[in-house]
């Protein structure tokens, strides 16, 4: 987190803030106002930034809390050069994270009554995975894989390279970490049954209709109750509730991140 913040600040400051070159330093304070409704995320990162930059911050909302248009999110105190230099970095971090958390909470509210877990995906912006997955987590989602090293997933592309799936699974169980799970992507009912039979921990049901998924859930419940089922593929706010109703364990969607539209936050300097 510290290195990330250093890089983000350096990107904006460049060789130095020209305003600081031509102005006097003085005590200053500022507030961040909400200009739309949302869910706060980014506080953890801003706390670290303020620690690094000797800025005092008082929060009126915490990570994961909802706020309404017009609310004061936080109050900052430092010197004028520091606050004005860091203003855009603070806002960008809060806007990016809070926008993802806000959309994520909308999805979570739809699946929560059915006991279904909402998962994010690896469809993240390059070098922003930890940050963006932090934002979905604050919004109420559960993180899916962080990378290729924490679970073995066999998608359709992987399956094209495997001649004998049963032998492959036996080898994988011996060579991957003891605590690592194996997830296999199924595109049909027949594939889902095959993958349960060969010992998948999780079967991802990709691009299936809710009616198809409900049949797979019933089959799983009867014959392989320990297998987890995940629904994935073109799932939106308009369709996710229909998937959750099937009894699937989890629903994953990349739209939590790549479809999150920025909410509106603004920093205003206090009058002297």
C-alpha cells in the first residue's frame, strides 16, 4: 500500500508542484463533500497517505458505510502546500474505490436474501488488482482468486490442452499446495456432471440460463453435496437475482469493477 501511494503521488507531482514555488505556505484545512449517494471505500489507503504526508484527517464515515448526497465525508488539516498538492490523489483514490464499492453493494443487496455469495474476478486494471479487489471487498463481495497461484482453475482453454482429465486431476492433487482448491469451468450439464465426478472442488457454470443452473444444483445436492457451484458469464444487475434464486453457492461478475461509474466527490478548502 505504501509503495502504491508513493507512486500515485509521484505520478501527479512530477518534478514539483509549481504552485508551491510561487506561494507562501500557511495552515489550511479542507473537507470532502459527497455530491451523490454512495458507499465509502479508500479510507484505509487515505489513512496511510495522511500518515506519510503529515495530514490530520477526521472521518465522518468509515469504509463500507453508505453516505448520501451532501454529506461531509472527511475533514483534513495540514499546510496549504501539502493539501493542495495531495488533493487530486486523495480524491482519485476515494472516487475509484468508492465507485466500485457502491456498485458492488447494489449487487450484494440483490443476492443477500438468498444466501448467495457475490464474487469478483481477475478482470482488473493492470497493476490495480489489490486495490480494486479491496474495493469490492469493502462493498460486500468475496474475493475470487487474486492470481494464478492461489487456486487451480481449468477454463475451456485449459481443457483443450488436457487429454485425460482424470489423470490430470490425480497429478494436480499431488503437486499443488495441500490447501489449494481446483475449480473447473463447465458450459453444459454433461460437463458439470463430469467435473463433479473427477473431483472438482468448485464447478463454474459459465453462460448458462438460470433454469439450466437450477437442474445442476439439484443434481449436485443429490450426488455431490460437497462440491461448490459458481455461476458466471454476462451476469448483470438485471439478471443476478434470477441466478441467486437457483440455490447456487456463488455468483461471479467482472462488472463490479469494469462497469463501475464514478460517483461524485469534491474537496473544498475552508475559508480563512
